[in-house]
């Protein structure tokens, strides 16, 4: 038997007999590591840790700490869920059971049975019982004919439907204990690694997302290698409920939705508009200081514009229908992107290399038709405003411009309290290049520019293949919020393709025409999604400078209303925003309502305060700070603002 060479991530190599597995490699390093291995990356593809390796490869061992390891764990748990369901509900028909961001699900046809959350404990107990059997997940190559015969005998129509879509020679089964499923894998070594499970939700789902197909029951669940991790997860979920931006947005009167206006189209209320406008003002000022020129473009554009840019090809079928005009063959689209409009701004007049880089910025509203099931508060909407900017520069300016944008993103994150983040370098799929436009040469140039810029700023990065935009690679910033969840915020993209599509040119120092490079950037991403994430990050307690109302003035009775208005006028003159709560309510209720509204400071006015021309100060979540003169409160407020 020939030996093979295994190259590990640190560049070291080890020699093993042909047919060895990733688990063999792990055991050669340490038994402790082997106990934690869930799967492996073989030449960049995730494999079973127990699958034989027959040629020399690069190998990365995957544990619970790796996203791919976690995903494999949850995929295997979905099979365990299906096994438990078949044991408890004989005759059910199984659909699909993939891993998702926070666990997994399985689509099941229960027939006449109405499965409900009251049955969750029974299913969880069965899953753990089966897990303790420590059955191996076995990969089985099978012909299409034999696979069809198996599921015909089992009378499983959904698996047969899947098999119709698969090519012979690419079909695999996975078996654990007495359960067999159609699956390409990969899976963890055995069920015994699953120590904790929790069913989370039951919902309806059309088979393969087709509304014309039968609706199945989708059972969502999560699993962990330790019970402690499940407890921590459930605590985070409970905290997330309290921080839900949809709940807080309603309580704080920031935004609303209307069925009459349309799903996925947020309406900004006065307080939410105040937050939004302050964020815009903050970004506009930062951009002006960095040489950006503000522009404004229409909300629609002729269909030909988006055909030229390539957006119609990518978004046309799934976007809004064209807007027809009285002129025959004239069609407009709601703009899905700002970049084609900005290319036309560059094309407005000839340019010299001396004018570059040219940086143009717009808070541009774009529209994309998201499926109703995908809509989620401000996180996923159909109309949203991007803090969009495009930089047109020379090849030699790419790196410096990219670095400058990274610095701007860092400034934004620091100002808004996002202290923990990683930068994701999103590149093309290594195999499937059909999803992308542009030459390999231009893609390679763009990818190199991004990598060099991140190295110069010493950013902690991860590289993901297949996550690039269709027109160029990008750098996405993944922030961790106050309760440890990861969000994608801010993106920078290098683009050689749109300048070619729009035939953008500048005259170089050699007096010849050259093609500029285009950099797309949006530190917020979209204002809607950013504000939604910010609400959840700070649990609605916005930084003092951003808070829509910084003070509430609370008179104990109506006879102090005039003095309250005097105080408000004084504070307004010192750039402190707020209002007088002159409702005919008890002071206790006024204080509680201000706490719910998360107003940073409450100024309580009674007889003593009116006589002394002072204010009694309460701070949100901290309580009474004592009596202060109006001047002293302004000083204290400004100090807090700076801190």
C-alpha cells in the first residue's frame, strides 16, 4: 500500500498509509484532539472524519469551535431527529433536514397527525436515548436504481422526488443505528457526541419552497456537545427576546409597518427618524472630512441601465416588475443598486488622472422584492437606504483607498460601541465561476488588493470562498454584539467590471485613456438593518448623542408646567433634546413610561424645584442623582456626553 502526504494548516506534513482517515491524523497528534474532532476539510471540502483518504491532500481538522464543524454537528443532529420521529410516529414521510445558522430543522409529513410543541419533550427524550447508543454515522455509496428501489419500498415520496433531481454516481446514503437517509453528508463520527437537544419551534413549510406543493411540518431544533452549552444558548435566546428590535421599536415608538403601505416597507416615526437623521449627519460629516462629494440619484432608472450593469440579469426575475410608461417599449425599474447611477455620474464629463480618486456618496434608497417569509422587521425589508459611496481611482490608488475605507469603518464601529469584530474576505467559488462576471485577470487583481489592505491594517480575517458579489470580491465586517451574536455590518468591494461595462475612462499622465477601478463601500450597509442591529446591541439604550430624546421633564402636578417649559427652553438652547410630560398622570407612571422609552435622564419638577429654579435628576437604570441647578445639569450632561 502506498503512503500519502497530509499537509496541515501550519504547513507541516505527515505521512500516512493510503486509506487513512482524518480521525487517524487527529489520533496521531493527541487523543484529546481526536475526541473533539467532528469533521475535516480535505482540500477545502468538508468530509466525514472517518472517510478514507486515498491521495495526498491538505487537511484541516474541524471541532465545535469551527463553523463547519458546528454545521456538521447540527446536520447529523437533524438525522437523529428524523430517526426519533420515525420511531415515535410510524408512517411519517421525511422531507429534508439541513443545518441552519442556529441549529437545524427537518420537514416532515405527519399525515393526519397535528404535531405540536406539547410533544417536544417526548421527542427530545427519544433523541437523547438514541444518541446514547453511540451509533456510527456510516456513508454508503449507492446507485440511483438501488436508491429508488429502497425508497419505493419505504413509500417515501419526498426522497423519490429528490432522487429524480440527482445524477447516478453521485448518490450517497447515511446510516446510523437502524435509520437510513438520503444525504450527501458530511456527518460527525457517531451519535454519542450529541449530549443536549432542544426542539425550538414548529411551523409550516411548502415542500422545497414551492407554494404549489404540499405544506409539510417544519420542526426546528438545536443541539450541543455539552448540556452547559445548551443552557448558555437558551439564556442568550431569552436575552435576545428582550432586545428584539421589533419589540423595542414599538415600545420606543421608533418605526412601524402598515399592511396598507405594504409588507417590508418600514415607516419611520418621529423618534426613529431622529435616530436615523443623526446617524446620517454623523456619516455625512465623516465623509466630507475624507473628501467625499454628496450626490442624489432617482429612485428609478430605465431598464437598459440595469441591463448594462448586469443587475437585471441577476435581480430581474426576483425583483419588482418593470414600470411601463405611455411610450411603447419604454420600461423603468425601481433601482436595486445605486452603483449604475454613480457610473453615469462619472460619465458626465471627461476626467484626468489628476482628478482621481473621485469619491461620491449618497444615502440612496433601493428596492428588492424579498419573499414575504424572509421579511424580518428592519433586518430584511423591501425598501432600504444604503450609506452608499463609490470611489473611482487608478490602479496605483486601490490599496491606499481601500485602507482609508477600512479606517472609516473602524471609526464608525468605535463611535457606536461595536468593539468585537472580524473581517471576512469574500472570494469567488473555487469551482463554479458561472455566477460571476468579468475576467479572471481582473478578479485576481481585485482579490490581491483586498488581501494586501487587510494585512496592512493587521485585521483579524477569515476567508470565505463563494461569498463574493457577482461583480467583484469584497470585505465584509462581522461584528459581535453585546450577547455574542455575529452580524454582518459594513462592506467594501473592489470592482473592475462595472467600469468596463459602462466604458468609464480617464486620461492618464501618458495622455492615453485608461479604465478606472471602482470601489464600493457602505460602512452601515443599510440604515434599516444597521439601526435594527444597533437597537439589539444596546438593548434600546442608544449612546447619549444618538438618543432621540435625551431628557424628559416630569412635573408632579400641572401647576409646575410653566416652569417645566422654561427649563425645556433653557436646555434646548444648550443642544439638549427632550420634552415635557404634562399628562394628567401620577409621577410614578411618568417615571415608568420614561424608563420604558429608555430616556437617558428624567428631570422631576415639584414645589421645591420651582422655587429654587432647580431640577431633581434621575438617570435611566441608575435612579436618583439628587437636585441640581439648571446650569449644573448642563455641565453634568455635557461631561456624560463626552465620556
